[in-house]
């Protein structure tokens, strides 16, 4: 399989992962990061960059508890599912939540074996080495690869990552679920109807409506009486969130 290499695309992914804790040279991405979309994009582009793949593997091992599994499954068709499968499989071998199997079960392997890292098709010594010494976990997914390393000395602390990424801080507080997504959406937007919140976070109207009702009853969200467009976080919720800024 040959992919078109685009340095600008790789650089953009690097900048986003820097915001998520990767300590490498480069500018930090300015803006909120959609982690599930980033994971999907990285499954494709990391086959062109071994460093990016190694960091991707490290982040999933360390931060898998912040991944919204249901949301990732909704966009999984955009991923290189064999890469997604092998990364999550390795992460589980090294302590990640076994519930990630919910995702790997939806990931077909490559029909025909491929060298994991593209762009090396003319380097015969590299290909021979990958095929000869390829690790079983990669072969399971239809790849030849010998890389099994993590970035232990090039990653920031979890506290730093949560301070830089409010959406992930909310997931750490409330779990990687619809509640965290709604609170983050209300934090970033004003005067949104429920249907617009549902569209922004990628959920159906009904569960969003029900969860907002629960948030109002629990005192996390307040609304002007009779106006669903006037939703805002309560002082209590804002106080909790500011711990991560």
C-alpha cells in the first residue's frame, strides 16, 4: 500500500499531539482538539512517520480512559482499522482498559500482509528485516513491523495535558461520555438550542435532551425559565472546571 506523503499534514498532526503532551520540537496547535477525529487521522498518516506512530501508541496506552469509545465507533470507517486495531491491542497488552476490545472487534485486519511503514518499498534490507523479525501482534493485523517502543522521556505530565485541554479535563471529571461533551459544548457556546448542541457533539436529539434535563436537576447546568436556548454552566460547575485551568 502506497500513501501520498504530505509534510504539511504530518506537521499539523504533530502540532496537535504536542498539545496533547508530546515533547518534541514544533509549535503547539492553537485551538480545541477533537481527539477521536485525531486518532482516526493518525491511523492513516502515522504509517508514513515512525515517530508519530510511536507517540500515538504511547498516548493511547496512557490516556485511553479519556477516549469516547462510542464516538470513535461512529467514525471508525474513516480510519485505517488495522492500524487502529494493532495500536489498541498493544496498548491493552501494556495496561490499557480491556474495554478497548469493543473497538478492536470492529477492526478488520489487512487482507494481504503489508509493511506497516510506507515509503520504504525500495529499501530491500528494511523490508527483509521487517518480514523476518516482525512481531506477532503486528502479524495478527496483517502487518510486518518490529517497532515496540514508547516515549517514556518525551511526554508531559497528565496534569499539563488536562490544563491544556479542557475537553479532556471534563472527561477526566465526568467520564468520556455525553455528559462531558454537553458541558464542554455549553462552556464554549451560548444561546444554543438542544438540536444544535446535539449536532455539534454528534449525538441524537433525545439523549442530549434527557442528559440536559439531568444536568439541570443536578445543578450542573442552569437555564432561564422556559428558555431552552439560555443554557449556561452553574457557578458550581465553573468552580470545578477552573481547577484545570
